[in-house]
């Protein structure tokens, strides 16, 4: 974690406090492990701040239900029961999305991905959450299912105090251009290289 | 997350199941953000598996209490109250360590770091945890407070099924040699570069 004073003080007319509290667009990209895991770790911090947090999983993982989802649902219940932390929503794209009453069409993942993005746009316009995790969002963008220029426009013009974290490989350069914080996770060594498969507790 | 079949099947006499369930030594290194955050995200997965998880913070963070600590303590209480997930311990090196009855000596961080490592050695020998997070452990090693050869020896010969995750910049090459999974987090862009300071919910 970087410490100390920033090396540049920008000429943006903002006070240090205003600048400090600017909402961030963050991207975890690269071929290494830890992109999603770090995003979910960030969501823990958001929960602890009492922010309404929403996770949107755009791609099925090796195991459909991640350990994090169970942990977050438990933390979300604590918010409801005791007012500890913030409310947490965890949505994943399977056959449609959990908020949609209609059954999704397994044949049309592109339409499902786009409807997920439309919902996120609605929530951003309503300033519904303090932190949005768009997990593996780079894939439907790269596959052309969601228009990158529209993503850039929506995220650049979001109002209020809404942090957004996007994960996935090969993030579009246009997304990186408007991001405040970009980290690349690089694989140096992985057990798969030595013939070891993924295991519970580690990969899911 | 890598998917599918490993490209090599090693000639180690193990079955796929045995190989899959081998305990891992993992390292998150590099100058980018997300090393610790991803390690804590991994701890969530361990909690969900019901593993006894222990976090050891070797270096003070910008804010002494991370959001994750509160979240994990809450999850640990749930384990105690309802048997949900696993037990979690969170130890940090301040003036000594929380398990030590004697007051630590603020003047001697080297001795405190070493006593933390000695405790970890005892716990590894007793096979006390399913996952150990040694957060920012590379620093006391790099400063010569903890002997790297001893670390390599202890970790290489640990028994049972104990996963270990080590975070921090400039991990020693000897540590990387024996690690199963190494990820480098690289900073591509950070708000500090644009004159923005860290903020709550993001950096702590």
C-alpha cells in the first residue's frame, strides 16, 4: 500500500479532502491469480464502512458458488439483523440474473450480459451502491456483447460517491484510460504448471 | 482462474486427488495494490471451507485496523455461535503480539518480528491451522530480522495439510523457489500518481 504524500498536487480546484474522497474506478487485470479475490477483499472493506455493496459476476467460475459468496451473504445478514457493516448484494449471471423474474435464455449469454449491464446503469443512475464489483466484466466487453464506448461514457459520468471495481483479463485500453487505479496480476508460477489441478478453498 | 486440464502430468507417484489436495505455499508480491487484499479474500474461502484460519500482520498498515479485521472477527464469532465457517484468528504485531502476555518492546521490532515467526513455527509443527496468512512477511525477512534459510526449511518440511500465503514486496528468490503459486501485482496506474491520497474503504 503506498504511503506518505502524493508526489503531485493537481491544479483541479479541489481541496485535499475533496480529492481524497473522489470515487474511484479501479481495474484488476492481467493473466495472474488474485484479480477477483482482491476485488472481493475490497468489498470486505466497503462492507466494514457500511456501504451498500453489490457484486455482479459476469462469467461462471470453475465452481459456480464461490466461498466469498457464502461469506458475504452471511455478512449481509448481519447487516439486516444487527446493523453491522453494510448491506451486500451478490448477483451472478446464470440463466438470467437473480433480479429478473423471467427465466434467462441459456442460448443467449450475450443478451444476459447486456441486461446485467443495463441493470448496473440503472443502479448507477439511482446512486444505489457505494461499491460495485463487476467481476470478469472484461470478457463480455471483449466479446462485443457490451459496447466499450457506452461503458466509458456511463462510468465517466456517474454521479455521487460510487466506487467501481472491474476485473478480468485483457481490459480494454479505453477502460484503462479512464480508470483511477489499475493493477496487473502476473502469473510467475502456478501449480497447474506442475500438473496440479485447482482445489477447494484455493480456487473457489 | 486457470481452467481445464493441466498441461503436464508429473511423474511423482501421486494420484490426481492426492496431487490436487497438496497444501500450497503461495506468494503475492510486486509493487502493485492487491497483495494483501487478495490474501484476505483467500482467507474468506478458507473460512467458508471451515478451516481454522490465522492471519499474522507483520507490518503496521496506514490505518492500524483494516476493514478486513472487523469482517473476519465477525465471521469468527459466527463460527463460535453457530458453527458457520471456520474459526479465525487475526494477530498483528504492534507492541508485541496479542498471544504474548508480556508487553512488547516498541524499541525492538526485530525481536517482535522474530517472536511472531517462532509462534508460526510452533503452530505449523502442531498443524494448528488450515491456512496461514503471513501478511507483509517479506519485509522482516528482507531486513534480516528473520533468517530466510530457516523460513525455507520450516515451510518446506511442514507436515499435514497446511496452506501458507505470504505477501509483500521483493519476496526473496529462495522463497519463490519453493513456492507453488506466485503472483506479481504490478502497478499500472494509481490515484497517488494524480495527487490523490488514500481513502477509507479503499486503502483500509
